[in-house]
């Protein structure tokens, strides 16, 4: 008697799906199963695992390689979990490890969640949250009525720290964004106003941050805290991973829930010129609803001009050409039951492609 696998994605197909060697960017793809045990995988173009890192914490929520080849990893630090229902899913700490998984340093902050970056000056930028001041919280619009965290609404702030834990800079979202013009999307909980999911650094040293619950991306001048550029809804709809590109544009995974300018629910990746707000490149699937991840996800522009896309909720990582042709595709075969919640999934928060030369350097770092 044959038992049918009840997990649809796993039943369909996992691992390597397609590879066009003539058009795909050669290299290795790194990802950490979001609800895994802390194992980070590096797979070759044939889908085979060529290296793993075994981290002391489950992902909170992912890892990537630094320029020196070390692994920069956000771990799920399971402390102080009573703030609100979602906090255990993305509470984080950050560490750096060598090729063999040896931890070189570790930083924790009680408010840290989702994302962090190693800045060019050697410090670490953390995405954090804490309760809004009462006078600001009273002005927050939108979201599900009565869904605050015990009557409290949290919001994001950014913290720059040294790797020894000294705070040297802070930026608070509620001092630069107006609740009246940044309402929470209609069906989200009011436990969080902004719900940040990304921080990044531009070539000029500005900071880019993504706030999912208000469908907004901002670019911040670090010296003054001033918002230099802001993109909201439309065109954005609960986006993730705004990534500065060498040409000055911003690559964004636009998840697509609660679109203000389209009744359809679909994901896309867009490249935006921040000088004009024009979308200069876009990827969406030919079958509109076949590409969709309501949460997580990201995209990376590769050195050959292709784009690596992480469609997070289906655990799908794929590469497309500038002409939007899929030339490599891989589906994570690692499925986990999220502790305390129903469902078996293979979610991947983000994925990264590295050239053979970068991996060779990482091995010797």
C-alpha cells in the first residue's frame, strides 16, 4: 500500500528542478531553512549540498556571507517571548562564524528582530522594536480592531552597535513617519505599527529600511536621521528585502498582499529608480498567481545581470535573466513543523548566490 504525502510542495517536487548552464550564473546558493535546527546549506548548481554550517541557534531568520567569507547569521534567541504572539517567530540575535562554524563574536539586544547588517565601518546595524509612546499610538490607523498586544502597539527603531555591544547610533521610526499617512494594512494585527523586516546600507552610507505593515521603504541619511527617499503603497504591497544596487537603484521583493492598485494578489520583483520612483525592471510570472509569497522572501542581482529570487513561503529559489526567463530553479527539501503552530513547511527567508571565486576565498578565510 502506497502512502500519499500530504504536504503538497514535497509531494510535487523538491531539490533541483531546472538548470540551463548556458544562461545561469555559475556558483553556489546559500540558504537556511527558516524553521530548521540552525543548519545553513550551501548547494551547487546541480542541487547537491557542498557545505553546511551548524549554528547554535535556529534561524532568526537567515544567514549570508560577508565580504571576508565569514558567515553573518541571525539566530533565534528564545528569551523574553511574552510581548505578543508573533515575537517568538522572529526574535533574533546576531553572530559571525568562520567556514567551520566557529563563532567569532556575538551581539544580543533585547529588542532585536528579523534583520541585521555588518556595516562597512565594522559595526552592526540591528532592526529593533519597542512600544510606541502613548500619544503616537493613539494616532495609528488601520489594522484589525482590538488586536493590540495587551493594549500596546510596537514600532521599529534602528540601533548601530559595535561588536562588543556599545550603542553608537539610534533612529526611531515614530520620529520620522506620520501614523495618519502610514496606516496599517487592513487585515494585520495592531500589535505592530511598522513591522520592519529589512535593513541595508547604500554605497553612500545611507540606510535603507523596509516596513511591511505600512507597505513602505525608506532611505535614511545616517548623519541627520532625515528620510531622503520614501516609497509606499502603491506600488508597494507588504514588501521585503529592498536591496541597493551598484547603479543606485533599489531591488525589492513586492509580496503583493493588500494591493492598493490591483484587485489581484500576486508577487513580483521590481527594480526602482529612487530619483524618479520609476519601476525600470519587473519580474512577475506569466501565470500571475503561480508566483506568490505572502510573507518573507527576497531577491539578489547577480554579476551576470540575472536575478536570484527567493519565493519564501513555497521554499522556492530560482534565477531569471533580464528577459525574465527562468534558468535555474531549486525547491528546499527541508520541511519542519514550526514549534507551537500548525503546519509543515519549507519556508526560506532569503537565499544568496556566490561565485566559485567567492566560495574559494571563504574556505581560506
